[in-house]
């Protein structure tokens, strides 16, 4: 039957080509001949190439033919209507072969420009079990770069919105038994109630599912290209038996974190318990499923000045009440550094004052003092705060921070959280916890007793350094750059703001870290502006709940 359909279309294509139309069918001919959707027909003469966005008729026709071929199960034909036939053909073949999806019905809805949403209705059939499966997706029609033909802009998300690049759909026995994750008080943590925990629960299931006493079921699931990401179940054909997994999370703090990150797109936050290192909350507001709160690798801006301040105090360069002039500019090895716009110079400032105001130039001048080397900040980060050693065993994948020894202008830039320094919110929450207590306690999201893993250790900070850091962070929270954000919080509080300039972006990333009682939290909002603008309110909400 499909062979007859192809023959009829080929005949129609020839006529359409003479008439100068028939983009969808012309793509089919190239697909049948094994030519890429962005290529041309072998031996064809010069053809005028259309430019500009595809018109409404082109969009509707291309979408209709692509969806019809997909529904019919002809992966090659459907792929020929895309701008990446090889990848699309493999994915569409796997849709039937690996995901065992049959009786596929695809219904396009009204197009919006070049975007066409569509409904998917199918049946998952596997070893005598079957279940209906329905969801919504969308495609976008673009013009081929070299041919000018309208083509479906292929991405894994066209197949299913939960898929990212390289992900696949699979039906079969689940790679790991399901888990029933609970918080520190035994409250069940379900993805439905705590949406941003989805990736975290998937990683916990992958690592600890078989040790938690559960039994695997049969599922349609997402197999992520990133093996560390675990799996994501979309449909259960045969229920497994979940194993109980206790985490260090707090349902109340997690709920607050989930709500807080919804304030701003591309935001992440982590809260930890300084006295133990236990992670109380981890939340992300992103369009993908990446756990940026644990895995982010970005410049932390002036929140890094906590580590730099500890280095300067430990090395005897200055102290909280010592001199730390704040000029308008400071030059380090031919690079000139500035303060935030509107900051008045203060040549008689103390170190505590320059810290609370987040004066860049004061820090740049201090890292030029005798006794400091290009590696001094690196050593402080490693030995005092446990950063940059690649030995954290949190329970799921995490980034341990990076503070490389840097020469030239980057030595000064690193000191203010720019240059080559990279951190995640988890790292900065840990930094604040260490500054509060003087003891580095490697963050954990599941108890160490669960698998007897060896946790990272570090020297920590001298008591005198901790006293001064707490004094300076409290000043920041009460009368410095964090005062507006922390105004509604009472008790033992401290904070540090940060704005990280990223190359090519007009708006900086917003960073904020703070503590209240036995809770330390750090947040980052990409393109969020100053620390108190976006990340600050997120941290304040989390500290309030804690």
C-alpha cells in the first residue's frame, strides 16, 4: 500500500516541478533518492532558491505530509521532510521499534506562524501488555538553507516534548526499580508536588533504586543521552514495587524553594544545613531538565568575595577593621577594574565596609599585597572550603567548583568572582555554611550511611577568620548591599550579593547567598541583574521557610 502511495506521489512531483510548485513532494523525491533535505537532486539544473520564512500554505502542507508519513510508520519518508533526515529517521524508527508505539494518530492544530502544534494518540504494546498513550507536541517549519524548501526543523522534542538532544524513548523493564523518596521527617516527595525535583528523583532512582528494596516494573521511559541523568518514566505498563529512600531534604524548605524559583526564569537555588552539610532543598526553574543548582559552572560574581576575604584574613593581609580603600578604579597588570555604577569612592573604608558595599576595587588592590601568589586563592578554596578538588560525593552528580591558579589580569578577576572561577549554587551554599561554622562539611542529599561512601574533607577556617566573616556578612545583610533583601528576616543573619558579567550579555547574572540560623542558601538567576534584584528574593524566601 505504501509503495503505491509513493508511486502516485512521484508522478505528481514531476508535474508539480514543471509548474514550479510542490515543495513537499519535491522533498520526497530527494528523500527517496537518498539526498539530504538540505541538498539538491543529482543532475538537476539551476533552480531558483526561495528565501524568507515559509508561507502559511507551505507550513501547513509540509506539516501535514510529515505527520502523515510518521503516522503511517514510514520513518524514511517522514524524515525526508526534515532538515536532518539521518537523525530524524533513526529517531522515528526507534519510536516504533524501541518504544513499541503503534496505532499512531497525529492531528495538527491551527498553525501559529511557522509553528504547528499537534496532538498525538498512540498505543504502547509490549509482551502482551498495552496501554493508550496521548500527549501534545509541536513542530516548526523552516526553509532549507541551500534548497529553499520548507522543512520540519528536526529536534528530539518533536517526537516528545520531554526529549532533549540524544534522548530516546524505550519501552521495557525499567533500568531501576521505582523509589518512594521521603524527606528527613518521612514526608513523601512526589514529582507532581515538587516538579523541579524530577531530575533529582530520577538520578536517585538510578543510583539507589536497586539498593532500596524495590522491584522494577515495565515502563515507557526516556533514556537520557547523559547517562548520569537516569531515566524518566512516561507511562507504566506493569507496576514495580517502590523501595523507600530517605533523603536529607525538608519538604517545607523544598516547597518554598519551588515557589521561589518561579519568580524568575533560569533560576536555581540550594539550601543546606551548616551544622551537618545536609541539603535541605534544591530547585530549578528551567525549560530543560538539567540540575543547574548542582551542576552549573558559571562565574559567581561577588559572592566569591567570601572566599577571597577568608584568604586575605588568613594570610594576614588585612582584617575586618583594617584598611581597605575603595577608589573609583583599580588597575592590575594593565586591566582596569570598576565598581558597580553609582558607588561613591571611599579612600578611608575599612575591609568590613568595602565587603558590605561589595567594592571591587578594594579587593583588586588587596590581592596585590606581598605574600600572595597566583595560587593563594586556589589554596584557600581547596583547603578552607573544599572547593575544586573533584571529590564531593553528594549522592547524585554535582560540580565541586573550580578556582584555578591564574596569572595576569585573571588573578584579580578571580578574586571578585569573574575570570576563570566557576561555581554552582550548591558550591556557594556550602561556602556560606563553611564561613558560618568554620568547618567544611561536604553537602549530601542522602545519608552517608546509605552506601558508606567516603565524603570529602578540608581543613576549614580558623576561629578568628570565622568571627570576622560572620561580622562582615551580617553587616552586608543589615546595612550593606543585602539589606533590602534581608530586611524581613530576624535572628542571626548574614549575606553576600553578586553580579557576574558574562561575555556577550548586556545583563549580568544575579547571585545571592545568605544564612539565617542553621540554614544557608545560595541562588543564581541568569540575566537577573544585580544580586538583590532576582537571586536575593529567592534566597530570602528559602531562609524564611527554614
